[in-house]
C-alpha cells in the first residue's frame, strides 16, 4: 500500500502565506497578550481575519456550504501545524477550539434554524461558544458517568447540573451542554446535547477556574475555563442538538478530526521549542565548549528530531487514513497520536527549557508558558491513559491465547517440531 501526504503547489503557496503571517504579525501580537484586553485583541485581529477570508482559509475545517474549503484532514493537519506555533493563530483563522469543534457539530447535525441562529454568526466571528461536558463530581474520562440531568417538561427541557472546565464559557454567547436524558438507556444512549444561550435564567457561571496555565485567572478572559451551575435551566424542545440520546455519537464526530488538529498544532509548538534549543546550542559556552558539542545536548537534539518526525508521520498517516477510509478506520491511529503527540510535545519543550537554564525558566522566553500548556495536553481530549487503553484493546483483538497454553515462540516446542520436519537433514549431518 502506498501512502501519499503530498499537496498541490497552490496549497503549498497558501501554507507559505500562513507561515509568513504567523511570523510577522501574530507572534509580535502574542507578546502583548498580557497587556491587551479582549476588545483590543479583537480589533488587532479584525484586518487579519479579513485577509484570511480573502485567501479562502477562514474556518477551513468546514465544508464549502458553510464557508470552509472542504479540505481533507491531511491539508487541515498541515495548516494546523503552522497555526500551532502561535496561541493567537487559530482564532485569526476561524478554527480555535472550542468554536471549531462546536461549529463542526452544528454543521453536521444542526437543524436549518439552529444553523441560522448559531452557526452563521459563530462562523462570522460575531459570537463565541463553549462545550460544557466535564463535571467536577464525575470522571470526565468516562462520560457515560455524567450526572447532569435534563428532564422533559411539556415543550421544554429542564437542565440541572454542575460543570467545570467549560473553556471560554465566561465569554460565550451559547453553550453546548451534555446532559443525561435517559438514565436507564444503554450507557452510550443516555445523554443528549443542548444548545443553551449563556443568558438563560439559571445558568450561573461561578468563576473561571485558576489553573497551571493561569493560576489567578481573571474572570471573563478568552481561553479561561469556567465552573458553572445549571439550576432549573429551561430550554425549548428545539434546543436539542442532533437528537435525544445521540450525544456520544456526535461527540465522537467532534473529537476525531479535532485530535488530528491538536496533534499537528502540538508539532508546531514542539518545532518552536526545538528551534530555540538548537539556537541556544550554537552560542552558549560552558565547561570548555559550546552546548552544541556536548553529547547530552546532541542526544536531546537527535532524540527530539526523531520523535517529532515520528509524531508528524503518525499524524499525517492518521489524517490520510481518515481522508481515504473514513473516521472509524482511523480510530486506533487517532488514539495513538493523542498520547504519543502529547508526550513528544512535553519532552521537546522540557529539553529546550532545560538547555536554556534560568533563561528557559524565566518568562523572558515563551518556553515556560509553552511547558504549562503542554502539560494540559496529556489531560484534555481524554487523558492519555484512556487512549493507551483503547489502543491496547484494539491491538489485543488481533491476538488470542495459545490453545495448548504454550507460547507460540517456545523454542523447545518449535525445536521438537523442527526435529521431525528436518529429520532427514539431521540424520545426514550426524
Ligand atoms: C486545558 C483544558 C481544557 C478543557 N476544556 C474542556 C471543555 O471545553 N469542555 C469540557 O467539557 N471539558 C474540558 N476539559 C476537561 C477535560 O476534558 C477532562 O479534564 C478530561 O476528560 C478528564 O476528565 P477529569 O478531569 O474528570 O479526570 P478523571 O476522569 O477524574 O481522570 C483522572 C485521571 O484518572 C486516570 N484514568 C482515568 N481513566 C483511566 C483509565 N481507563 N486507565 C488508566 N487511568 C485512567 C488518568 O490518569 C486521568 O488523568 C478541559 C481540560 C483541560 C485541562
């Protein structure tokens, strides 16, 4: 079987344009993030967003009828590798999480009315959204355990529950809330997604949770993660997104491509850290030589280069399988890149930070912030351990216990068989 990750020259030209914009406009803006409020960032991004639209690169993850390009996952992956180098880039290109995943769900299963009311302004960048699934009191790694309830009452649903880590919820105009609608159904049919306008009575956004990324999160900042109580929140029947009991199936649709985009963005981040490490090696002098001449640093550079290459090929392969054979054929590949990519990201940034010593630990370089972000990648989109378990299960399906309890490669057993098979040779030899 041949694999083909190539793209045509016209698309390569678009990638080159993206690289240039990220380097010359977005990275300088990123350095001002702590000094600018959201309005100022929006104003700074507005002209750039217009250029992105002119280039036909806005919200490229969607099909053409929703303003996207209908690019397959390989092309989207290559784009996300560039966007991953700068925290602001996904927003400038209309594909920042969680809006990108939410727009995918709306495009996939939204009714025409839901698309008009929520998807169109979301794609136009006029409103923001959040995805509200994880709960403090149930294991997010096993969403079949969700406890937030939605109960039908006439033409309405009434939602009660406690969520947290709903990214961007404190600045969102609407939330996609996952709630149990049939506790007695089989585990994967218990929950439903609802579109809940953020100003609905009973939606209580308690706080933005301080985190490793931002220990003293200021309320209402883009990129924060909110804790929310839903108290007798009433929504009409047409707030159901994609059918009652369908939340898990829809969530899988949302997460598959999203994980490829994440993994490629992580590679963009890892490359940035790698470039810093290599640059440092060329000028930092200690104990009689440059860092570049020390074997440990050489090992870090060589191992990082090999690991990034492996992660890149694995991710492009997963994207190619998705493009050519569909999402379910790519399931194991996608689970693999989640934990492999998150570890590569973490390890490359960690080595780069170490190679920079106190400068790496300081906020004079972006490495310390990148390191904190990288740590989260092992948790969100399903903790790495869950993906490892899923891959191991898929792999183990191809194996069975030996019928006689003897390992297939047991040498004495094989030798006994060989003695019979090749008795004529052995007889001649002796
Ligand atoms: C930066 C960030 C952004 C996020 N954004 C959102 C968002 O927008 N919306 C949203 O709903 N949620 C969001 N989350 C939450 C995220 O999806 C959950 O944290 C994640 O699913 C894990 O759930 P949990 O935190 O409840 O951990 P738990 O489910 O309690 O798991 C804790 C740990 O248990 C271990 N574990 C669990 N299962 C297994 C297993 N099968 N085998 C071995 N070990 C296991 C793992 O080490 C795991 O890390 C975000 C999280 C982060 C960090």
